[in-house]
């Protein structure tokens, strides 16, 4: 407690800790947090013993000549005492409430289950910022089948699984574009065979060796951080955070949202069959239903009735899209109280990577989706082929899966709506005249072990000179880039962006190629593997194949999606 400088006034509390996290205005508590501005000094006439206060004292003793003076003075003192008492009481109430709020917030923060982002095998590079200095957001969503808790066992599974390592049967990468105008969710089937890097097990603290096995085993080998490392190794996409939920967590989060609409074309009951034990026990009549709580968990776990894991992934995407539509319908993203309430539920329902370890961080994560239109949200399952070693397993499809990972790494929308040619800046400073603009050109066409195209930087720099950029110079340094990028120094600010956009326009580069970075000292054009030949950038970079072809794709704005029910599970 802070000591009051006025003798006899007692002590006053210090400023409430972390008040800004609770949204309180600390100016209410004054500079020292003790209750506002210090009182104005009393006039000299109020001070005893100065000679001026003697007449009032004499009158109070009956010897003064001013009648009524003593009574008036007593009345003023009484009012002051009452006001002082009221102010003190209000201050105590405010500080008491603030203190309780802080303790509650701290309790929530301490209750969040947290873990390391990586298990030691993270090797992807964080995406460069776009022309406006924004970076994409990548969050890995993990659904654990851990039944080592009584509440999870009660909700699904057999007692035989108790004590075994958990499996990550649901894995989705949520990518939000740097400009927050589009988003995509990519699922990988649980039976996909991949390379799992060496991971430190968070429970045993021992390093599990690298292996080639099913991706859902990564969770048991090194926790959620190992799942993240495995995704980064497979895709080359830097993942900012992971969020993990178990059965009980799904139920509580589904209840907190308030329900989401799903649809089946036929009556469904996902119960056990003679040769197919288990099941989610989902029972619905044909049509659209609003589900929440345990029924939402049943929907998300249903596999047999939707024919396969691929059908289950599609049903999960439909549910997530419906949840997002419901939250937007509730104005959750413009209502801080609503989204904070969801964050508080998430505290107990979720386990998160350490950087998300406060209610405020969970709140901020939710708000990242505020400006993403539903029609720009696409969910799909990784393109895959049958594993030649086991017909029940799959592998990422060569070409189309690689093209998908490339789109994510380069922050390009799956619907291609934002991948338009660059245009000169309409606001801010004018671009430096082409003839005076220094520009370095790097040959980055050597990718994935393929040899670079010879003299590629020289060819492109000559093209730039022909367009008036006389100071364009081929760099002796070679790079490696899947796609072409034009990067300006972060220190150059708005001028650097204007200069970069002028070059991009002249070379007909897409606007997504323009990046900003603190790692370059001059405007740098890195010619990537998408531009191996030709003097000018191709109108449309050639892809090995369309990543959306032959795979499930659910758009966020679609309300007509409805699941087919596999015939043995109809009733």
C-alpha cells in the first residue's frame, strides 16, 4: 500500500496492476492511482495560528461579535466530511471491483493450458510482409482423441484406449491472408503417410527420432508442437500458432457458440454394425438441423455414415462454415463482450501454443476473422493419391498438393480473386523516375534441386533497362524462389512501396508479388521458378495442376451444402 503524503489521511492503494488488459481507464485513479487529482492547497486563512483564523475561534467560544458564524462553519465541515466519506467509499468500491476483475483475469490466464509452439523441428521461414507491411496468419487446428480423461471417455471411445498415446485425428491449417480479405482451411486426412521430424516429447523430455508414418501419430510422439513441425516440413508454410481441442472441449465450445446448422440428405444413424463396431451415434432426420453440445461432437466424429475420413472432413468443413456464419449473424466480431465470452469458454476448452496464453490473445485471434467475407472463405481437403504400400492410406498428390502449398506460402487466395496485375499507387508519394531508380535483379530459378536458368538475372535486367530502368543491375548472388517477388526495404516506407509498384506495373507482375522486408537494402526483384524463360512475366504462371481439382471444396457462403448418408446407415 502506498503511504499518503498528508498526515492523518491514512494510506492509499497503488495503481491496479495490468489495468489496461481489463479495459480500465487508469486516469480515474490519478498519477499515483490513489484517487484522482491531489486536493488544492488550503488558503492561508484556513491555517490555524496565523492570526486570521482567531476571530472564528473566538466566536465559536462565545466571545466573537459575529452571530451565526459558528453554526455556518460547522455545517460546511459536516458537508465536507460527508463528501469525503462518499468519495472514499466509491474509491474503495471501484478499487475493490477492479482488483476482483484483475484477479479473475489472472485466474483465467493461469487456467489456460499452454505448450511450446514447436517440438524442436520447426524449419519453415515466416512469410514476408506484403506491400502494406501486413503478414498472413496461419493457425493449426488439432482435434485430439485423447481418452485419458473421464469426461472424454464418457463422450466416446472404448476403455481399451485409456493409457495409450493420443492421436490427432483432426488436423486443419487455417490460413488468413495478410490483408484479411480471404481465408482458407486445409485438412489432411489422418491416414496420410508423411515424414515426421525428430521431436522432443513434452512429457518424457526425450527426443523421439524422425520417422515415416501416419500423420496422426505425431501428436503422441511430441505433442501439438510435433504436429506443427510435421506440417511445416510437409508444406514449407510457417505456422504461427496451434490450437488443440478434445471431446469435452468441442462440446463446451459448441454450446458457447449457441448452435450451428448442418444438413443430411437422408435419415442417419451412425451406430455400430456387425463388422464395423463403434460409431458416433449421430441420429438425425433428413434435412437441416441446428446442433450444439454433444450432438455437435457426434457430427464432427461421424465417419462411417459419411462413408470415409474424406466425407468426415467435408462434414467438419460444413460445420465450421456454419459456425462462422452464426457468429457473424450474432455480430460476435463487433461485440467485444460476446467474443470475450467465447474466449473465456476457450480458456477451459482449448489447449494453445504459448503465444496465445491469455484471454486477450484468444480474443485478438478471434477478431482476426472480423473482416473476412464468408464468400472468400474456402475449405478443402489436401489432394491425395492412394499409398502404394497400403491401400487404406494416402499420400499427398504430386503436383496438385505442391501447388496448394505454394499458394499458401505465397499468400495467394484459392479463388484467385486478388491475384490481379499491380497498379501504380494512387495515394502517397510519386514513384521515383524510372531512370533514377536503383534496382537489383536476383536469379532465383533454381528450386528443389533443379538447376537455375543461366543468365536469368541478366536477361530480366536488360528488359528493365529497355523499359527505362537504366540502373537495373543483375546480382552475382543467386537465390531460390518458387515464385517471383519484388521486395522493397522496410526503411523506405511509402516511397519504397510506390517505387516497387511502378516496377511491378511495368513488368506486369501481380500485386501479390510486391513485398516489404527489413532484410533488403535496395529494391530487389527475385526471378522465381515461375518465370524461367521469356523477357516478360507470363500473363498466368503455369501450375503443375489445379489444386482445387478432384478434391472437396466447401465455400463459406454456401448454405445449401448437405451430406449424403452411406446407405447402411440410413433409417
